[in-house]
C-alpha cells in the first residue's frame, strides 16, 4: 500500500477520553497493531503522544480529527512533532463528522479537499493520513489523496463495496462494534447502548439504508437485525468469525470497539482468537 506504518490486521477503537498509557500498554501486550482514538482528539494531539510514549510498537491513529474543530495548520504542527519523536507510529485520521453536530457543516466534500490541500502544503505525507469515508465520492477521495479509508458503523457488505470503489492498494480499515456476551437479549441491550445514537445522524442512516436496512430497522433504537449486524455478540469465536468477514470482504485492518463497562475481557478473548 506504500505505507511505512504497520497497523497489523486488527486494532482497537477507544474514545480518547477513555484512553491512557496503561490501556495502550496492555493493548500492545495483547498483540493488537493499533489503537484508534475516537471523539475528535484534536488540538495539540497530546493524548496521541502520551500513548506512544507508553508503548514501543503500537500505532496510534485518530478516528477522527474533525475538520470543523481544528485547523489544518495546527494539526500539521502536532503531526510533525509526534512523527519526529515516534516515526511511522502515528496515523492521522481526519473527517467531516456529521451535519447534526456542526453548524459549519456545509459542502463537506469541498472542505475535505481544502483541508487535504493544506496538509499537503504543510508537508503531512499522504501515506500518513486516512479519511473517514462512507459514500462512493469520499471513498474515492480517500484513495486518491490519503493512504485510504476508515469507515465507521459499517458491515462486511459495506467493506466489500468500499474495496470495489477503492480498488487494490489503498488501506481499508472499518470499525466494528462487539459485545462479548452469550446472553442474546442482554447483549442486544448493550449493543443498542453503543449504536442507537447513530440512528439520529443522517449520514449514518443514509448509509445503512444503502446496505439494505429498512424503516422498521432504523426506527427507535434499532431492530434486532440491525443491532446484530452493528454490534456482533456472543462468544469470542463467533465474534472473531464476524470480524474475519470484514477481512474476507477486502479490509486490510479491522478495528474492534468493545462495548460495555470493561472492554478488556473482549480484548483478551479476541486476541486469543485472532492474534
């Protein structure tokens, strides 16, 4: 793929405010290749540096820096500071977020292009950044202007379609929620706690419709069929099969977001299955 950053086949997703050096060190010890930080960890990206300082090999990636929240010049300065200290261990993920969260959300495609232009001008390598992408137009942009795409809240069907759009070469790194619980109803309740929020956001809803989910699936907190797809649940071997489905569909790297109060039982069990 032209990347010098080694992500491995499986990574972990954690909201930046819930990540610290101890978590990163444990994730690295378990054998995961990357820790992706959600919640728009922008500004000077101090949390990224903190996590890299606490580890030796783990890649830290942002999933994502929101382009409306942080100007590209500041992000570029933070990128260079971190990359100089920890070369080839920081992957800068950027994206436009969703319209419900940002008053400035207008012409997001043009804004992404302008942001990438500014990162180019500031010397942030194409192969050190990825783009949050769901639809065909932004997926193609991600392949043309960055190392690849980081789709969020998707299924293996989306991964297969995204790979067809990207073609061979660009990175494809989808996120997948999981619940390590063999009690189906309890697991679905946990899954809804992590997924139903996104059913209020138009870009995710539109993408799920394209994947074949109907009005009854998207109503309220989501149908069982929808939640079963968005938050894989059961024993570790069952979840691992679901994660492998993304890899079989064309993903290079699948990002596991374990739902529930304590993610480490899932991290450990899935490491035993996948790593």
